[in-house]
């Protein structure tokens, strides 16, 4: 697998060639712990997130499906 490169405020970064709408979610439990994921593409820790599918609402995007992340046959998210 190719190593992913992230650029932040880097004038030598290559020009972008695509735009992918995405969301990130901060999940906090009653003890104040924050849910984090370990990314295997860049070996960093991050809050959960992902791309938004065409026609998908924000609640549909962040709500994990059965098995933690599957988008098939998942229940509807709770009303805000």
C-alpha cells in the first residue's frame, strides 16, 4: 500500500486534483473519554470520519452500521 501524505499549510505541496466532501465526529462518553481511531494509511490517531455518499445526509454519514462502519442495512439514525 502506498503511504499517504498529508499537507498542512505547505507551500511546496502539490496542487489538489480532487475534492471529497467528508465529515469527522467527536464522540465523548460520560467520563469525558474521546473515541479515537488508529489510521493504518498514515499511522496517525484521529477522530472517526469519512466521505459523504451522494444524497446522504450528515446524520446518515456519521451513524455507523452493524459491525461498526458498514453502510449496508444499517438502522436509521436517531432524531436530533
